[in-house]
C-alpha cells in the first residue's frame, strides 16, 4: 500500500506542476494581449487625437500659449486655464502638472480667503506646482486682517520674484476715523528673491505710515524694479522720527507716481540707490535740498529721468535743474514737467530750460532725447531755443548730438491760436530747417499732434 500511495502522490505532484506551468503560460499570454491592446489603444488615440502624437515638450508649449498673458487674469477658477486643463483627461492633467511655467503666476483675491479654507488651499496647491521657478503674485481686495492670508504670504514670500499689490488692509488707527480710505501695507514676510515690486492700487489710497513702505523695501534686499503709484502719505508723517538709512544695491528702475495722481517722493531722503538707471517722479513733494542730497549720496548712473519740476521762481528753478543735472553724464533721456505757469512772465518761465540745451560742454554730454511739458507754448522764446537746439544737434567730439526734442502741452485751451502764433513767427521755419536732413525728430504741440507736421514745408 505504501508503494502505491507514493506513486499516486508523485503523479499528483506532476499534474500540479503541469497545471502551474499552464497557468504561467496563460499569464504570459494575457500580459501580451494586454500590452498589445494598450499599444493598439495608444495608436488609436494618436490617430484620433493629434495632441497624443506630439512630443510632451510641444504639448507643454501649446498649453503655455493658452495661458493668460496678463497676470491679473490668472486667478484660481476651474473654468479657466490652467485649472481647466486638469479636468480634460489623464494625459492633459499629467502634462499640465509637469509644466511649472503654467503655475508661476497667480492673482489672489484675499477677500475670498476669509472663512474659505478651500480657496486658500487652492492657491497653495497652485503655487506648489511652480518650483523651481520664482512666483509672480498679485494681491487684490486685501480688506482686513486675516490669519490665513498672513500664513499664505509668509509661506510663499521667500519664493516670490514679482509682487503686485492692488489694494491694502483697512487700518484702524487714529487716522481712519477722519479718513476711511486710510490703509496699511502690512505684509508679514521677507522677500529674498523679489526683483519687481509694484504697489499700484486701483483707487487712490492714503497710507497710514511711511514706515510701511520702508519695511517693505527692507524685506526685499535684491529689488531691481519698483513702482509706487496712486498713493498718498498724510502730511502728519513729516513729523515722524527719521528712519534708519537703507541702501538698495540692486534697484535700477524706480517710478514714483504719475503726472495725474498724487504721490510722494518721501522715500528718497531715506534711501541710497547706487545703481539706479531709471527714475520717474510724478509729484515733486520733497525739498530740493533733499533731492540733491539723494543724488550726491547715491551717485547713480542714471540713463533716464522724468522729473516734475518743483514750483519756484524761474531763477531758482533754473539753478535747481543745473545743480541736479550737473553730474549726470550718463543721462540719455530727460523728460521735464513744468507745472509753473505765469501768464505775466511766460517767457522767463520757459527760459529756465534753455540752459539745459545750451553750449556748456560738460552738461549732459550723452543726452539724446529731451522732452519738456509746458503749460503753454504759444509764446516761447524762439531765438534762444533754436540757437540752443542748433548747438545740441551739432556733432562735437566731447558731446553726443541730440536725436529728438519735444516741446509738449496738454492744454486744450486755444490750441488753434497757439498754432497760428507759432506758424506766423520765425520759430517754425527755423525748426523745420533743423529737420530737413531727416535725422532729427522735433515735435512741438500736443502728445498726438505735431504742429510742425501740419504743413508740407518739411523737406
């Protein structure tokens, strides 16, 4: 019996081995069938879907071309790109998630972060997909203090390369009662990667403290471009204690306001900008001495300057301009806004600009483009201006010749009379003579209307 039992056991083992081998063969057959099906499905997909036939790099570029170019339009919305791409198919989702440039810019509506943890997490997930690229963040509707907002900004502040602030928090200090539009710039973070800062509220905002500006600048030591517009600092801030001096060793471009919005240049007495190349001051509301001290302290290699000329007597203004521009040998573009207008002394008021064009060889030796905004141009001192232009347009070894000169007015009052007076004066023929060789641009009139172009006399 024992021998027969052993024989049966051996036969069973052989059958089990055969079954096992058969199962393995079936597995291989099934795997091959599945792979063949996947390949067939992929080929079918590539035939039906042109996107599937493209390399991943090309598909990423197509997605980027669909991305909103205006950063203010890049806000979390499942109906808009890039979030929309995540819900089309697995392939598109994988491509979108592996394309950091789709996620490197975002506009955050901070009012939606209030009691809305889902929105805050959506913003966080968005920004987590951007590495290794720096972030470009726009903040809007910052209506009140919010812990989630503070955490969000603090978490991603070290990765921000570009920051735009369109609104601020309400500031419940002693000024808010009398001025409900008083705001604060309190942003709880440091910005070691920040290169571009734009504080441009949509509506004019009254800042509660100049310290807000200074704290923000101190938090961005590598800032290279900065813009503050549509902001007002109350006069009471002039009584504050002096701030510790601040040097921004990388700031090259600074814009303080526009001609049409009240603004302030009050940060200039507190900063040193040794590499500044472009400066625009829309409202000159610091002392002339503070401005000149800023230039002496910074010694910036300015190439472009747009300056609102401070109100003063013609002689004082002329002295201020000459003192300010004396050491700007690198300046190539100069734009001056003259808000001084005296109907009884119009010629003298305009005459302050003629020395800038004059024969002094050391003054602005590399100036190429000069624009002067003047309240009225109907009675300019034409002989002095034409003579100065002839000197500036001439080629000299020690000085770059002027390429363009624009004398502009924004006054719509009696433009026809201004044109008639200038056209009957030797002024226009002399300017046309300077333009005959075609290598110089001379524009006299409004921004869009060159009085010199109203005639065919230009050769």
